[in-house]
C-alpha cells in the first residue's frame, strides 16, 4: 500500500515564496512581458491573431502562438475558430483573464508613468 499524497485544500493559504506553491506557475505566466501585453491587447474585446500581433509590436508569430496557447491552457483566454475560407480565429478574455488584467493594467500604467526614473537600459 503506497502513501497517499496530501490534497490541496481550496481554502489553504498559499505562499508564492514556497518552492512547491502552485501559485508559482501562474506568477511565471503573468509576469512574462508578452503574456501581460497580450492580455492587455485583448481588454478591448475579441481580436484575431493578426490584430494581436499588430498591437504587440516586435513579437514574432511563433512566440505569439506560444503565448496565446499558454494563456488558453490556463483559461485566461478562449480561442474560437469560425469556419470560413480562410479560417477566422478570434481570441477573447475569459472572466479569469479580465480579473488578471486589473493588476497588470496598473503595472503597465505605473511603468509608463515612471519610465524616466529608471536607469537607461541597453
């Protein structure tokens, strides 16, 4: 008979500083520059892949595809395929994604408002 693994309680406090805290993978996703910007780009409503890419200047299609897949896997965005020629695919925030946008928008605004205070980066 093997040892039973303890189940995480939904009411158990989480500590993101703990090496085994499940919060770390979500923090890793949301702290990623492209993830944060993709979520922000979708705040205005559903967008097609090309529109998200246009909004996120400098992102490659390969990286954007990976970012959108991760956001979809974590249920922050939904991907809807419309049968047309060519295929029409839209990405949209879920309720969880909209909730995540609140602190991310505050962070983006803070960075924009304080950029002159930071040392010049190369």
